[in-house]
């Protein structure tokens, strides 16, 4: 803290006689010494209030220690009103207001993180204190970004940023700068978590926060391209129906949009298009095409993931694997054998 002074010009008084010229009239001035931080004109709080008289005849100054206590009190009362003193706390007031906003921001971010944690979505970004998740890190390897790339049932698949950062703030800047859009920003390998895994990571403070793009935008960066812009230059029917399906899927403002999407994926799949089959399987898995309370049809989902797997389609193979492992009657070994028999190279990963 540094200190400065401001002067308050009060009324005139005739209660004191000038020692030098004998005149009776004096101007009554108040001096407030105040503490400030960085900006000298923004007072944080007053430190000392003094009274000073100035002779109107000869400009002689009379300091407070030459005045009687009752007079000092009287002058102070008229000079230092509540309002005048209150303005000397303006810096403190501003600081508290800023802390308040900052705290409200942090609180909102925390509340959002709790919400996103229990209902994950593809393209959610996890800010991780990776020291709590891995051993054998180098001293400056501390923070890592993860992105949700797939959700199948209660299995959440994420990919990690290739880099592990020394400061948490670098996670935010990697998004803001658009680095995350680079092809190799995230490693290809997927890691699967259950909701309970994620919750305990949050409890352990390994998940610092979760950010979700709104309409594909996060920190002013377009995270994924809207479906309608994919493959627009192709006129093939398989891709075309698939694209229309993806567009319907996103158009949640339309009535029965999931049903319309489903029908398009079905057409795309019938035209032997891998992504159409894959999306059709996802539709069966979500059950949303049957309306709000639609039930998943896991059997049909498995069937279409398998059909897409033969193309081959890596995402479909991964989804089939995740789903199959949770179903007793599903034989994953048989699935892999069928893929091998069809000439699919299982080293796709
Ligand atoms: Zn005088």
C-alpha cells in the first residue's frame, strides 16, 4: 500500500484570529490521508483526517495542533461527512465487488462441472490434474486435457492430449489458441471410464473442471463441424442419406427429428454405407427414434455395428466390443473370428 492525500474545501469561519495579520476570517480545509494500491486516485481506505485553517487575508496556515479540541471536533463534523468518508473506501468496495464476481464465476463453473460429470456428452473436455492419475511423470508434467469421443451405455471413452502441461492455465490456452484442432493434438488411443470412475476422479480432484462446447463453440473456437458440412460434395446415396440423418439428429427443434434421422440412416445402411450402418446402430442403441421414452434395441444395435465392422469401420468395432463385453450371450471371440474370416485387419488400433 502507498499513501496519498486529498483536500476538502469547507466553509469559512470567524472563530479564529490570525497570528500574523490579525484577520478573523479563515477558510476551513480538511485533509484526508488515504491508502491506495497501484492507482493513486482510487483510495482504498482513509488513514488519517486532519483540519487546517487558511487566513483569507494573508494565506497563513494554522495547523490542527494550534486549535482547541472543541473547535477541531466542530470543524471535522462539518468537513468529513459520511458521504465524503464513504468515497474513500471506493477501492476496497471495487475490490470486494471484483472478488464477488470472480467467486460467482468459479461457483458457476463448479456447478456446471458437477452437471456435466453425471451426464457426459461427446466433445466434453476434461481438465485433469494428471499427477493424480499416473505415476512416473516428469517433474514438469502435471496437467492434461481429455476429450470424450464416445459414450456407449455407461462406458465413456476419452482420448488424452499428447502433451502433459506444467501449468493448469495451459489447458485453457490450448483450446483458446485452436491448438486442439490440430490432427495430432489428441492421441489416438481411447481410454474407457465408467460414470463411477469419473465421479471418484472428481472426488480425488483429478478432474479439475469439465467444459462443454455450446453449439460446437468453446472459448470462441469451433470444436466440431456441424454435420451438414460433411461430405457435401458427394452425390452418392449412402453418404447423402447419412448426412441428412446427421442433420436431422442435430435439429432437435424439429418434431420427431430422431425418427427422421433413423429413417435416413436406414436408407443409408441399405445403400451399404458404413457410417450409415454405424449411425443406424447408434439410433437403435439410444432408442430415441421411438420418441422420448424409446427403449434401446441392443440386439439390432449389435447387428448393425457388426455390419459396419466388416467394411471395416474402426468405431463400429470398438462399439461392438464395448457392448458385447456387457452381454453374457455375446461371444466377442466369435466376432473377432468372423472379422478375421472376412479379411478385416484387427490391428486397426
Ligand atoms: Zn492572516
